[in-house]
C-alpha cells in the first residue's frame, strides 16, 4: 500500500513537471514573436519574458532536485560547448570594434540568455532520466506540442483575422501565413520542428489519432506559410524516418503521406504553380546569390579577419552592394558569421557545428535519430534565413537545446552531500 502511494506521488509530480516544462518552453518560444505593434511592449515581452522563462527553467531544475535528485551529471562532448563558448567570447570581444555597440550587445545578451535557459531545461530532462527512469517526458514531444500550439494560433488567426495573420508579398499577389508577427519562413521552420517531434510520438503509438490531427495542422500551416525551404525540410524528415524505421506500418503510412502530399506541395509551394518568373527565383534563391556575392567581393575585404562586430554586416546599419538591394542581415547564418566575426569567427562556428554533428552521431539510436531530425529544418533554414548563428530567433534556441542535449551524461558517482540528500528524500536505493 505504501509503495502504491509513493508511486502515485511520483506520477503526480512527473505530470506537474511535464506541464511546467511544456508551458515554459511554449512561452519561451512565444517570446520571439512580435505580438504587438507597440515597440515598448514588444521589447518587454522579448527581454523580460525570456528572462522570466530562464528563471522558471532554473526553478523546475531545482524542484526536481528538491524532490529527490542530485546533480552529479558529467560533461560530454566538451569540445562542442567549448567552441560555442569561444564563439560567444569572440562576439563579446567584438563590442570593441562594432559601430553599433548597443545592437551587438543586445543580440549577444539574448543569445547568451537562451543558452542558460537551455542549460537548466536539458539538465532537468537528464535528471528525470536518471532518477525517474519510467517517466514519459520526452523532448521531442515537448517540441512537437509547442510547435503545434503556436502554429494552430496562426491557422485559426488566418481565418478569423487574415489582415493580421497574413503577409502580402510580391506586390500583393501572394499571401503567406505569419503576418508581421513572424517571418513566414521562420514560422514554416517551426512547423518543421513540430513535424520532426510528433513523428516520434507516432512511432511510439502515443495518442495516435490526436497526433495525426496535430501533424495535419502542422502540414497545413507549413503549406500556408509558402516556405519552400521548410517544406523540403519536412519531406526530408519524413524520408529520414522511413529510412530508419523498422516498423512496416509506420513506414508504409509515411510513404503514403509523401506520395499524396509531395507532388501537390512542391508544385504549389516550391514551383509556385509553374510561374516562369517565380521559377527564376529558385535558381537565384530569391535574389540572395547576388547579395552574397556582393558581400564577399565588396564587404568582406574591409574587415576580413574579425568582421564588423556581433550581428553587424557593415559599418552602417545596412549593407548596400553596387548592384544589390540593401540588407541588414545576410539570409545565411554562416555568411552572417563571416561578416560579423570575420574568417576567424567562421572557422570557429564551422568547427563547432562539425563537433556538434559528431556528438549527435555518437548518441544511441533513438537520441541520434531525434537530434538529426530536429537539426534538418534548422540547417536548411540556416542557409536561407537567420539560422543557428544569426540574429536572435528561436532557431538558435532549438540548436542550443540540441547542443546541451549532447553535453551531459549520467554518472554513478555521488558526493557525500549528494548521498545524504538522496537518503533524506529516500531515492538512494534507486540510484546507488
């Protein structure tokens, strides 16, 4: 009877932690949206909101320890976080030569802030794995549900208030979901992250029909954003799941979805109904190739080694090539680093990314598949938008979650103080 009560207490605790993690992650991602036209309100949400969620992630971490865990985790793949730290240190040093220190500092602070959030968030998941091994809290489920909720808000909004939730492009010819609250390509990437997460729920047969409904909403949202890169990412994720799956039913269902969705989606979203003018956009990446060429030929020679300062691509607010449009960001995360931290910064982030990929490939099969599927939409987005090393966006947050996820591993060694704590909370018999 006593064991039953203890187990019941554990389940109540774990259910509460699951909801807390979901809400904190949801609000953290939501803080990247522009929910108000008032710049003061927007900044308050983005700065104060994210800082509050950081404190909340620490509170959840401490709650798990107080309930009966000990933070004895060991570091893992230490070179990957080390190179990320070098990237941030170089960014911090670049304040000395940035021509807009306040902007560089704001961008750096927000990137560092989300890293600390991810540190405590992922530690919480690891402590649950070690001290409550039968729990069913999963990172992919949290990411999938967060993405579903936010995309659902926009899907409902595009019917209820299209003037707010749609963005007109190409002279008003094309309407894309996202409005001015979120770049449609970034919103498409979020839908891709949701697809990557919820496909794992489908694999484990978790709330199957509810999960299928959520996936339908995400795919509809992805279609409504008109994001070519995000659609390609989602199809790659499905293909990757099919390739790795040993479940015949799941593989057949995934192939059926691709056969039904892919031709229509590619023709409508990627090829834009076969419009010749829009086809030309594909080959120039909507005009980005000439812009990148100008950045390398005209901008980089001015500051080749250390760049223009963290998240700066010129001495002025906008880079203007001789034959290109003016731009404040490069629409390519690696090009962004090249311009704001120079060749030295680019080498650091390339090494960091390679070491992160290496760390992912060393994980067990399920974790490796999950992290690779999450990385696919982030990497594709990085070649055409803000990306994982660009200006503050939730793609950085998701990448930092991946980075932290490969940076820890369980440990069987406890300090005397930790053993006393575990004895006090009656968890010592489970872990020692």
